[in-house]
């Protein structure tokens, strides 16, 4: 007699428990090294070296061969620093909510991955296991195989806003409060285009089962080709949901010091930091599931739904996780390439551009599904036609300029009578690539400087 609740398979539970434990540690280690990766990408873009000193020698001579190690020990050093720092709390802060906020934001981020089918189905041999009894048959290589997996992920991801709001409110700091207000308004706003673009994809697939979405793409092609507009809207929305640039107004250092986690230090601050990268992992895995075919890769054999060996499952996991890492790297490139949008521009983009556009995509997809024109080339043609129509009507739409230039008397834009405004550098040294050594062509006067 089985002791499991009705509807839970002993075979699936036998697979899900180790997957949960293993993937939890894989994601935690990945998050630590994603911070290292972001620092490296930032340094390369800014023509620097980045972390390259800290290794794994721990000051011990017999481990001297691990010194340096391309800076791979930096995440461990950062973790030790966070644990050893003073855990500061302002006097006027709400002690309960101040402590609850980091946990409230990190828990939804860490439990969202459970429905991701990392390796598809595997065949479990028939055997008898203590407590579970006799098992055997097909099981999904995921933390949980539930019918409403996509709905679960959306529900869990939306809970992260509570940690942001609590952190901003409990700190009793005006900058933290403003950061919490910004983040909550932004996350609520961008959940609308995220949900609408996801509905467009699910309409095409006809299922909310994660494996059902992958199976459809294996048979009919990835949805990023069938519905590129929905994919673009979805990716922009997950950037805003994770408070990533160019939507990181909740922690704009130039305006809000650090935003909703200004007053946090030690491991409380580290939890906010980890939650952001965990959200990136989960949201990129969600994007890969919906628009990139999950573990499917046409050029590699043995990645079909019918391949259910453990080796095939591991290869599928590597492919899936590789897609996730590539998407996260692309997010990092966006952060260090694009400037931050003003907060009014963020809200304008969400409410007056992305929400109407996602509604149009949803209506277009509904019409195409109704007339059974869901082949990837038919959907792609419909998306191209939609973009063409929008480009034609865009010049006819009313334009609102909300930030007018103030004519400040005596400024460069409003000079005094008879004043000549010069914005160029007074000498050639400002435009010189090497002002000390000089890099002018031979024969010209070299620009030199003395110390």
C-alpha cells in the first residue's frame, strides 16, 4: 500500500527529490560565479582586467599552486566577507520586517526552478525502494511534474515584489522607500506584458505543461521564430522583473544611494544580491523553455523526446543550462552597454508601448490559431505584417514631451545677450588619445605634460 498522497507517482518522487537537491546546489554555485562573470564582462567592456588575484591557496604554502587561478576564488572571498561583516540595523527600522524582507525576496527566487524540465523524460528501471515501494517507468527529470507548471512559475515570480516593498518600508529611509515604490510599480506594470506575451505562446502550443511546450517546439520549431515580437516583449519584461539594466531604477545609485537595500549589510544584503541573480537564472530558464525549445537542439542527435536514457537526460541538461548561461551573459552585455532609462521613460515604455503591443500580439495570435494558421512561417509572416503596420501608423500617433527644457538664463542653452557659448575643449589635449606621450603624426607639435 502506498503512503503517498493521491496523484503523486512514487517513480516521479524518486527522481524529483535528488533533482531538487542537486539543482539547488548547482544554482547556488552558478549564482556565485555569475557575479564573477559579470565583473569579468564589465571589466572587458571597460578595458580592464577584473578579478584575477584570488585563488584557492588560502595562504597555505602547500596550496601555492592554486594561487591566482584567474580569480576563480573571488566568489568564495566575497561570501566570507559578507558573513564576517557587521550586521547593521538602523535604530528606527522595523526589526521584524527588516529581517523578513531578504527572506521574502530570496525564497520565491529559489523555488521557481522546480518545474523546469531540465532533462526531459528518463526511463527508471523497475525496482523496490524503501518507503516508496515498487517503482519503475518514465519520469520527468525535474523537481516537480505538475499540470500547471507555467502558472506556478508565474505565481511564484510575482511574490518577489513583497520582499522589495518590505525592504524599502522597514528601513525607515526615504531613499529605500522611494526605491521600494519604484520597484513595486515597475514589477506590477511589467507583469502585464509578460503575461500577455506568454499567453500568445501558450495559445500556439495549446498547453500549460512545461513538457508540452517543449514537445510542441520539437515538432513545429522554436517559438522565437514563430512569434519574435512576443519573445522580444517577454525578454524585456523579465529584465524589468529582475530589476536589471536598463530598468534598474529601483537601485539607481545616482538618485537613491542603493534603493530598497540601502540600509542593509552583511548577509541580509547578500540575500538581496543573490535573489537578483537567482531571478535571472529562473527567468532565463523560463524564456528558454517557452521560446528556445528547452533542451532541444536540432544539430545534436539524441535530444528527442523519445530518448529516455540517463545519458541523454544529462546531455539535455547540459544543452538547457548552456542556453540559460548564454541568455544571462546577454543580459549582462545589455547592462554594460545600454544606459539606464529614466523612471518616467520606464513607465511610459511599459504602459504606452509594451502593454498595447502585447495585446495586439495576443489578438493576432488568437486569430491565427482560430484559422489554424500556426505554422512557424505563417506566424512569422503575421508578426512581420504587424510590425510593418505599426511602423506605418507610428508617425500619426500623438506625441507627448513630458520633460521640457527649462530656459535657465545664462546657461549654454539660453546664453546672455552678446555671450558666445563654446562647448569644444579649449585646447587639443582633451581630444588627444595619449596626452602625456603624445600621438600626433610625425612632424606635428607633440602634446606633452610634466608631472
